[in-house]
C-alpha cells in the first residue's frame, strides 16, 4: 500500500453528534439486532444490547439461543428478545441463519459475536451472514474467530463491516503469521483496504483503520482491561451505525466515547475495581461531554 496516500496521524476529526429533533420517534434512531450468547456467556450479548440503547439506539433486539431467552430478558426490560434455534450444546446451529436473516431485514445494523461460542456450525453461520447480509454489521469476539477459520477471513463482505479484534483475535484474522513489532497498524490497514472493511484494533490507544485513514484513540485507562468491556464497545459502535453514521466514523467515535466513559467511571469510582457494567452508567455523560466540545 502507498502509505503517502494514507492519513495516519490522529485521523479525521471526530464526528459531531446532532441533537435529537423534537418531533422524532424511536424509529428514527436505528434498530439494532444483537446476536450472540451461549451457555455460561449470556451476559456478553446483554452488555452489547444495553450499550446500544445507552448510545441512542431507538430499538434493540437481542437474539440468542432459545434456552437463554428468559435469562437475558431479565437483564434489561428495554431490550426485546428473540429465542433462536439451538443445537444439543446450546449453541446456535447453521440452520438459525434463516431466523437471523429474517430479523436482520427489520434492523438497521447487526452486532454479532459476544458470547457466541465456537463450533463448526457457527463458523459456517457467521461466514454466511458476513457474506450475504447487506445490513451493516459489527463483528466481535467469537464471530471474529469464526471468520478466522476461512482461507481469506475478511473477503466478500455483504455490506458495511466493522470488526473489533483484540490482539489474539487479530492474529487469527492474520492466520497467526508473525506480525512485526510496530507494524500491526500497517498490516491492519492493508487488510481493511483489500477487503473494504473497517478494523478496530483494541488495546492501549485503540486503532481504527479503513486502509485510507488511521485513527489512534487517546481516551481509556487500564481499568477497562476487564471482561465485557469489548462487548460494550460493540454495542456503542452498532448504535452509531444504526443512526446512519458511516462505518469508519461510527467506529472512530465509538472507541472515543467508550474510552471516555471509562475515564469518567475511573474518576468517579476508581480503576482497580472497574467492571464492564460500570461503563454503561457513564456512556450518557460521555455523549454529553462530547456534545459540549467545540
């Protein structure tokens, strides 16, 4: 890739958030479909769903294996739920594809992966949804691992795609090849450019790239190194995508607001014992602080 054509300083300016119109309704702010969950990991997809509502989604539906539906429905009354088909292990099987595709037709964005689990059927399911759905999609966690099983993991996206790998997941997308120290951003930018997707490399100073631009985030703190924080980020980005913000800008603004919520939480309660659900309580404050920026 010709790096002279890539803007890889701080990246483009953060998008501005517009105030809600007085005569608007919930349908104006996006319908999020959050797909995930498996036995022992029902909380992951619930964090994603609640985060999307906290970040302005008008409607959020959590689609999970049917045995988990009653449990998930107890977490947050504002989230709708769908019970999907499941296999003998309680995981989503390949034939859940038609159920998910039907729900996706009534959604503005799909978030898939948190708590999903691993199986051959899930690898096939995620691959089909990634390639066939035209709905914008945020891909995280085990959905990324499922794509990593493909010969070309990111090829043939069916619509706008934002993938949010942590370092281990990114290595799987790169087929575990040796990644030179200090070159991860270049490798990610090349992969994003070649496949027409947005990659979010989570970690200290989370990086967002679409191959043409690179944004290095400056918010966040070590207290966010906790289980579930990435699931919250998935919901944040999904909510912004569902409100019509383009994929790169939604990812860029999402990681900024997610990190800012973590900073506000750490300032209020400390960072040592910060947990993912604390981030949910500070997302609105992060939004308001960003709106006040000039």
